[in-house]
C-alpha cells in the first residue's frame, strides 16, 4: 500500500465505528471532492497571478495571494475563476479555512453545510451533488457540537493528504482506491457503484481496438455506477482529451458519485452528459448523439424489471420478438446498450453465466443475436472477482454488421491470483485475454473459435465448456508398480520392528521396567 493510500484509508477510521461503509463513503468521498475543488482553486489563483511555477508554494502563501486579489477586486477574481474552473468558492468556505477553524476548535458543522449549499448553486455540475452528505445524521453525534467534533476530526485528517504532491493521476487514483476500499466493505451494495479495475481495463482495451485514433470519441454506459468503467477508455486512445462521456444511473447517490469521479479525473463539464434515471423504463438518450463508438456496461445481475408488453414495440427490443423475463433483466440491459451502438462501434458487457444457456425468451433473444452475428466473443472470468458476489461472470463483446457469424470463446476462469477476500486478475492475465481476442485463434484448453454451424449444432447454447475443453485427466496409476512399492515398504517396516525388538532385549531388565518392556513387545506381535 502506498503512502497516499495509507493516508486515505486512515482518514476513514473516525467514521468507521459510527456507520457502515455504504454510509460513511458518502461523507469521506464528498469531503475529498470538496478538498480537491478548494485546493485546485488556490493553485489556479496563484497561477493566474504568477504563472505556473516549477514548484507551488505552501497553501498559506496561495491563500494570501487569493485574499489579496479578493480584497482588490472580488468580482474580477470570481469571473476569472469561473471561466477557468467553472466555479468559485468564497475564501471563508475553502477547505483551507475550514481546516484552520478545526485546528482552533472553532469549526461548526453549519460552516460546512453553508459551503456545500453555496457550491451547489454554481451551475448544473454541482446541483444536489452533496445531498448524500447528511450533516444532520444522529450517527455523527447526538447534538450539534458532537456532530461538529466528528466532522472536524475528519477534516483535520483529510487535510494531511496532498492530492497534488505525487506523480501520475493521483487524484483519480486516490478516488478509485477509496471507491474500491468502500466496495470491499460494503458487501452486496458495492455492485451499485464499482467495477474492478482489471475488468474495466479488459473491456476498455477491447472496445477501443480499431478505434484508437477516432476523435472525438463517444462512450456510453447506461448503468454507469461510479463511472469507472468509462474512464479507462482514455488510456487506450490517441486523443484522450477528446473523449465524451455519456452515462445514466438509477441510484441518485451513485449518480452523484459518478459526477464527482469524472470531475476528479479532469473531465471537462462540456464533455460529460450524465443522467439520473431508469435505463430500461425509458430510453435515454434520444437526442443526438444517441449512437456511440463504444458501449460499456456492468448492469445489476438478474434484476427485476417490468417486462411490460409495451416494450414489444420499443425500437430497442421489437426485432427480437421476446422480452427478457421480469425476474432477469440481463438481456434487456444488453439490448438497450446494443441499440445505442454505432455500426462501426464495439460493445462490452458483464453478465452472469446464465445468459449463455438459459432457455425460453432468453433463448429466443440469444438465437436472434447469433443469427445476426452480433455476438463476437464470450470471455469467461474467474469467480469472486466482483465485490459483493462470488458468482462466475462473463464478458460479452458485441458488434454490428459483421461479415462472419463465428464466436470466439475464451475461458479465463482459472487465471487469477487468490487474495484474502477477493480473487484478482493479474496484469499477465489481462494481457493474455486481450492478446487472444486480437489473434482470434483457438488455443488448447483456453480458447476456441466456433463457426456458426458449430453453434447451431449446440442449439445456440453458448455455455463455455461446450466449446473450450479444460478437463484435466487424472494421472494413470501403475497398479503393478504400486503393489511392488507397498510390498517394499512393508518389508522395511518389518525390519525396523525386528531391530527395535532386538534393542529391547538388550536393555537391562529391572522390576520396574520388566512390565513395560513386555507390554511393548506384545504391541508388535
């Protein structure tokens, strides 16, 4: 664990005993986000006044620069920062000032509440963003002073973290680390907001193949969670600054988390279009653009949905003749995502293994997709790599207008590293999957390229063991050699017994030892 990660996780200790992970993540992630915006403003003001330095001075000096400009011409400073950052936090509400008040034990929880309200009024990106940071919760304390003390200690601890003092995408990495840690502690609730980085990388790299130089690049996640699945695409594109992120999320708390996450990853507000809504109940987006270069998804597994007959005339589902069952919306999510894929695009979706072989309506939908050539690859993942569920999962890769209807099957279920609570895909496991996908060739006991006739012969069942034989025969036992070995061992035991009895005969016999020696001899007769 890096120094940064240690500092981040230690800051959670104050709240960990008061509430579970699904609750305290809202406080800690919200405060980390607010600290980032505050510290970024201090640096931006210093840059405007002095140019970008090789090394930034202390925040004391940065704050002094800000207050001097604010005293001289507050309106000019506000307008400059709003053009540069899209917001302006008043000096008294900066995290720096809240920390100073906390150090002097003058902090009151109303100070933070007012700071959140003021920022929420500064444009669409910040509306309702801190609604889930419940500063009135009795879990923080039974009265206002106790609540103030709790949050004061959190602020003091978080302020020790230098979000800008490390190489790489520290802010993004720190945020992803915190999300992962909360996911580990949140159990089943974790699936609402986090896809493990290894799985995100596999999907991101695959859907970018052949599209690396596209600019602008539009990616869509209809069940975006924290947005982490979309964000990985940038590392595989030639123009990462020209990626446009489109995402929808039903859970309001998780939707706000995604908004914070994208801002923390330096996504410009003009390049994100996020919506808080039900992906299946009403199609979104319906205005341009509504087709995308890449669609990525990790929807809730086998979720309930209405499956109303009205959806049979919905353009997302009508061509398949059947709807996903009410108790298993897996194919409903898949068809929604596929509908929004460009003809030249690629889609990657994580689903439970049941979609490969379940019959009835799902079997009909799967058959239509295969007859269209929509399913390009089936990648079986190890068990227990997702937070909150140990079930094995599969990544389906889909495309439109393919010439062939073959399907590449990859069984990656045995390639992982076992850790304390979760299994994890190593870098070499990720590279093996992606390399196999690119080569699109059969590999003994790992991958198989099945033609359409083979799939038809299997009655459109895509269960991976039907195509990739990973069975290991047990080593043949040589009965004759085993018998000889056992006979030899018995002879050796007999010799040892004889030697031992001879030693007993050589012992000096007394009245005290005679009975013991005789009893020992009887054991070997």
